[in-house]
C-alpha cells in the first residue's frame, strides 16, 4: 500500500478520485438539464403571455361597441363613413396603434396581427371616406404609427396574394395566409 501526496492510501485515493469525477460530471449534466428546462419554460411562459394579450385585444376587437360599430361603418363605406364621428375613428386608430406597438415590441407577431386584425385597418388605410372629416390625419405625426402600420399590414397581405381565378378579363386575387405558421 502506497501513500499518495495527500497522505491517503492509494487503494482509497483512486476510487475516491473516480467518485469525485463522477459526481462532478453528474452535477454538470444536472446543471445543463436544469438550464435547458428553464429556457423551455421561459419560452412557453412568453408564448402564453403573448396569447393572453392577443385574447385581450381580440376581446376588445370583438365586443367593444366602438370597434364593432366602426367595423360596420367601414364595411358600409360611402357617406355613412364620411360623416361618422371623428372621435370614434380616432379610438379605432388608437386600437391599431396599440397593436402596432405590440408588434414592434415582440409581444404580438405581425402574422397574427395581419391575419386577425388587418382587414379593417387596410380598409381604413385606402378609404378616402375614412379620413374625410379627420382633417390632415394622414400627415399628422401623431397618427404616423397608425398609417405606417396599415401600410405594413397591407404589404404583409400582398406578400401572400395569389391568383385564384379568372373572371372575364381580370384575375381575382385572394390572400393565401400561412395559417399553419401562426405562432404566439
């Protein structure tokens, strides 16, 4: 039996060293597994928070009296839209600015915003009747976020336009949304 430099007999020191190495290796594996689990849980929690925020915005979009009335008036268009209460139009625009901020901050993906909320914003964006009683709302820097967001929604939709059918001389284009890729 030989004594090691530490004074421990060699028949004890060798298994002790192996045990320390195994314990250290297992500790490293546990630490890495814990880190991976934490990252996965963090991502799931973020997705859940984004989905909850989407549900909150969808609740407003679906049930708020201003939003439902504004959607009906936008779709009717014409003189009704031209004369519609400007305050209600501004509330509509503010809702979309909230969605724009959510998209810019990463809280909502543009794919979700375009698919779930984009239709009415795009109608407002191209409608002269919508801005008829809003003064210079298109040039007003306070509403620049709304107009740029509408432009972004329209560009996103255009990206997924496809030729669907021919009716006479024109080709009808319909969006082919990548709904299988919507993530929260």
